[in-house]
C-alpha cells in the first residue's frame, strides 16, 4: 500500500476561499468525531498533517492538502452533527459543505466517513442522498471498524451499503486503507 504525500496548504473560511488551482479534488465528509483527521493521517506518508482532538468539531474550516506535490488535492470538510461549537457556527459549516459539494467544479469524488458503530444515522443517510442526487461519485468509508467483532462489522457494512459503495477502514489497524487509497487515486484521475 503506497500512502499519499500530504502537505497542508491552508484553512479556508468557506468554499469561496478555496483557491482555483486547476487540479482535481477529493473531499472527506462526515459527522463530527467520525475520525476524518485520523484517517487523513493514516493515509499520509508525510507524518501527521491533520490536527486531531478528543473534542468533536476539531475541523472548523475547509482544510486543503496538496497530494504528491500537487497532482491533486484533498479537502477535509468540517464535520456535521454534534460538535463543541455554537449552533450558529455549526449551521454555517453545513452551508459551507452544501455549497462546496454543489458548486465546486474541481471536485471529483467524496469519501463519506461513517462510524461503523453507528451506520445509517439520519445525517449520514441525508449526505449520501445529497451526493446521489447531485451525481457526485462517493465511497462510504466505514471508520473505526476495528472496534467491532466480525459479525457486527458484517451487519454494519450491510447497513451502510444501503447508502452506497462501502469500504470498512481503520486508521488504527490500517484495515481497508489500501482499497480506500485506490478509490481516491481513481476518483482524482
């Protein structure tokens, strides 16, 4: 499994701040505390470019990462759902996410992160429905899969599979990361 060289470029306060660089983008979307930043660090060959925290809502902007010197970009979107931030701020994030997903010409695919312990929650289903509706290619990455026993993980994959194509992944053990990286590279082409 060949990891990606990720270089943090900038934090953007809304989709209008994301520069037009002429390269494809793949976005990471998911609820707060689903492990977006941890997964970014797990697929990175260049250390730990994403800041992680134990408090939900650590990512409060659109964080842009250059991949392999600029062949494409990863965009870590703010989490939706519960976060330790005022409701007004959380509502702004939801608007940013929607605007970015709907209007960004460079966006080639979305990794929709869903907690394996809670597949099929309303906000995750709504996000998958939006992605289907607007025709954005996406993959459901079932995070924290290492926390479930085989039988429960199989049921979680089945339930999450109703939202779209699914891959069980673990930032901790590395399970499924090779397949995730293959999907990201394919989407960015």
